[in-house]
């Protein structure tokens, strides 16, 4: 073998080695590269609400139980148990009446546009059904009307109470007052769930509970019995009004009590 042939073979060998090195480098880079994965809608939808890892914005149909677009953390056994208790409490087997459904059909057409005008989530329309329930009279504590305003609170938010007037029984005026109050509660607590709980318990007591427990997540707070069940009752009420058949109620209701020409509450017997 002459010198020319030896040089040619040496060049071929070097070329093969260089190619092997290049292929190896390509494989290593490919193994370490991070693939671009398109985020699914469900993952992107579950962004923590208000910085909390416990409450998620409800933007899909995966969780049927939510309030003001704040989904319940049903992975928590305690939360799931309390919701089931509220659902059983409000189902037809225990209530034995369609009065709440009839009441909803009467008041919702009046309440819904007012809530929308004030930027209040539509789910707050269930609050009067929980607050006043079957009765729209005066409670033992003095609260009255659809939104169960105390006299002092009613006056604070522009309702006339006294001297022959009691606008707490006026659906439109009391709903406007309630919207102003709820809006203030949301500004204070930055959560619709806490705003609803504070509507029941009062903003001062709610703030004290938050500071004392160093916790601003309703579902992890220790509150009095009524307030602790309040949001669960709202969600249960929403469920039975939205899906009546599922909870034992009849599908069709007669609008016995709906009077579109009146702004006053009508007695339900």
C-alpha cells in the first residue's frame, strides 16, 4: 500500500469519527430538550383564586357546586360532607314543598337585572331564599323583608324604616340596598364567598375571625354554626333550584305568586 492510499484511508476514518460525534451530540441535546406542551383548558382554568391554593375559579363543568364562580374544594372530605348535609336538608324529602321554587320564579326576574347593574354575581339571587326562606315577616331579632335587613342597616343603605314606612318589604329598593352592602363587603374582603358569609355574620365579626385565626379562606375557617353552614346552604339552594328533579322536586311549577305589576312582597301561605 503506497502513501497516497494510506492517506485516503486515514481521511475516511476521521470523517466517520467526526460524523459519529455529531450524531451523538444531536441525540444528547434531543434528550435534554424540554418539549413544548400545549396547556389544556382544564389546567389553565384552575388558577388559584385570590392567591389561595384551596379555592379555584370554576370555569368548566367539572365542578357543579360553586358560588359566584368560586368552586368548592370537594377534594376536602370535610367540605364534601358539609355540602351533602346542606343538600339533604333542602331536598324534597325534607322540605316537602315547592314554595321556594315558586318564590324564585317570582323574585328572580326582578332581582337579576339589579344584581347585574351593580356588578354583583348572579348567584347572590339565592341569598334571599336562604335568608327569608318560607317566611318574609320579621325575625325575632328584628330583621325583615326579602334580604332580612335590620332597621339600622336598612337606613344606612338608603331604606326608609319607621313613621309608617318600611321599604325593607319593597323588592326593588331592598335589592338595591343589598347590592350596595354586598359591594362594600366585597371591597373589604376581596372574596365573594367571604362577602356572603359577612352578610350573614356582619363585617366586624368576620374581620375579627379572620384576624384571630390568621385565615381568610371561608372553607378553612372556624365560624359560628349558622355562618359556617351559610355558603353551603346557598350552594345547595342553587342546586335544587337549577336541578329540581335531581333533588326530588317536580319539574314544572305554576307562577301562582308572580305579580309583575307589584314591587311589594306578596305573602306566601
